[in-house]
C-alpha cells in the first residue's frame, strides 16, 4: 500500500518559516518524480515545486527564491523549506509522487494546512 504523509504545517506570521515533510512508503522514490502542490480556498490546485529523481528542481514564480524542495531517496522523504512566508501562501499543501516511466502511477498525500496571518 502506497502512503504519502505530509507533516509540518501550521500557523505562522508573515515573514516566518515552516518546513513541510512528506514521508513516503510502499514505493521507492528512486522511480518517482516528486511535486508539492497547494490549494487555497476557492482556487485551483497549483504546482509549487518539483524535484526530479536526480535532484533537479523547478519552482512556481510566486515562490522562487523563498521555497526550497529537497529529497532523500534512501529515507524516502521529501522536504519543502518555506521562508519569508506571505499571506498568499496560505493553503493546503499536498505531496505528489509520479512514476518516471508512467504518469498513470501517481500518488497523493492527504495534505497539510499552512496558514500565514498576523
């Protein structure tokens, strides 16, 4: 059974930091590209950060320079370090794994809430 479990969300003031973690079980991350998505109330889910098996990263323009995604293929964990958080970063954040051979094999976590407010 494949499981992706996010943790690390919470409430923070503008300018603060949080680190999200995605613990993966049931698959080997060596075969999966990893993504972090977020969905704010009333908005569509959007891709925030992507990291390839080899560690190449891409970010949404809105988080470039503030967020950093990393992965540990041995520990089967993916992290999202979020710095200088802004109110518009408030959303539920989801971890997503996509098989490098077939997008048919795509798995999601349950999400973790991030709230940025003063």
